[in-house]
C-alpha cells in the first residue's frame, strides 16, 4: 500500500524561516511555510509582486527563504520559472522550481504567462496563494474576489455594494490545458494539503496548486480565526478540495452537509454590508457550484429540479 505523508510524518525542516514580516494570522505565511517543508531544500523559489515578496524575500539584503530566491516583475511568473528550469537543465541539475504568486498575479496580471507555461508543459510547479484581492497594495479587487465583498475598488455606498461579479473559476481554466497535475488546497485540511504538495513534487511536467489563504487584514477578520475561515470556506462551498490528474477530477474531501454561507460571511467585515438579496444571490451561485462539484459522488439529484436556494442554505445539498 502507498505510504502517504501526513502532518506527523512530513519533513519538519523549515525553508520559510520565522522572523518574516507577515501580519498575525496570515494564511499565505501558513501555506508557504508548509509548502516549503514538503518541497525541501533542493528548491528554487520565484515570487512576483505580492505580500509574500515583501514579507518573505524581497527586502534586500534580507530574505526569509533559505533556498535560492528570485523575483522580477508582476506578470511573468510562468515565463520566469520556465527560464529558471531551462537554466538548471542546461547545467545538468535536477532542481524543483516553484513560482508562488498571489491571485492578482495569477487570475489577472499573470494569466498569459501561466497559460503559456502550461501549454508548453514546462517542468515546474506554479502555486497560487489566493487571498482574494490585491492585499499588498491595499485591497483592490481581483478576478478572485467573491461576489459582494468590499474592496477599495469595489466600495460600499448607496449605489454600489461591493463586488458585483462572481469569483473566476481559475482551476477550470488551468486544468482545461491538460496539465500533469492540478489541485486545490486548504490550510484547514493539512493532511490533504501536504499529500497534494508531495504528489505535485513527484510528478514531471506543469503542475498547478491553488491554495486558499485567508487574509485577516483584507478580510477584516480576527487573526485568531484564520483556521476557522479556511474550514468554513470548505463547509459552505466557498472553496472545494479536489485534484485533476490526466483529465480526471477527484474530490478529496466532501463535507457531510452544506452550511449556509452566512456562517462564513458573518466572521468577515468585508461582507458585513450584504443585504439578504445579495446573500441569496451568492448562496444560489454556491448551490450550483456545489451540485456540479459533488453530484457524481453522492446519490443522484434530480437534475431537472432546481435546488431551492436561499440565504439559509440549499435544499438537497
Ligand atoms: S495583508 Fe493579508 S496576505 Fe498580506 S501579509 Fe497581511 S495577512 Fe498576509
């Protein structure tokens, strides 16, 4: 039987060292710390403009990474990690090359370089640490920002009440390119997290890891609730855990029941202005997502019936 790593058996040596400058409760820091433990010392890291660049490595001459670390511009993670890998290949060195970008640098600004690297099947790992806005520059909306959320560019006033469009399904975009491995991860499901990192590390070709990373500052949440927010995101359908290998999607964790999205929203100031109509619109969108994601692994629902959706959850979910 395959022996799979878990949080007890995983490597304990840190390569994102303590003393970095992330905010208390930062989900990005938790994610990258554990990502780097599994990837190990024989890794080269590239980070574009993001919080991680500032708190992790970009304040020359200081760096919290104890492995080779590079950065250049915002939009080019897919291209730069392709070049780094080509350089190592030329030197005859087998090094794990990882690019770690935020949602702004992935969903929006870096999407073309990401797609190009995926299409060429570059032998690299691309990680998106998704905190659902441009947090490093003061919380501007990105393609990842959820419906209804306040940001500085989706303000709340008498005419506009936060973001009016829904979160882009980036995993679907990337996985559609038939890459070697793609997976979604949560810091609240750490065994699942480290197993997916290990699986990505073991494969060749283009691999994509999408990690939800709560941001207490931008989400206007208590820093002590980072884990609870990550867990509730999965239980309410705001995030789902699955992987795509050779074109086949596998759910790796299925919640027993769908919690109402309000349980998640009420812990975050960025959603506090949402009225019932907006909460119901978000809940209905989640019900459709939930049904598409989980229907194959549960007793079949009658696909001709609409799920009854309101702000209290989904009937039939
Ligand atoms: S602003 Fe958010 S993502 Fe950036 S360091 Fe602080 S908690 Fe982390």
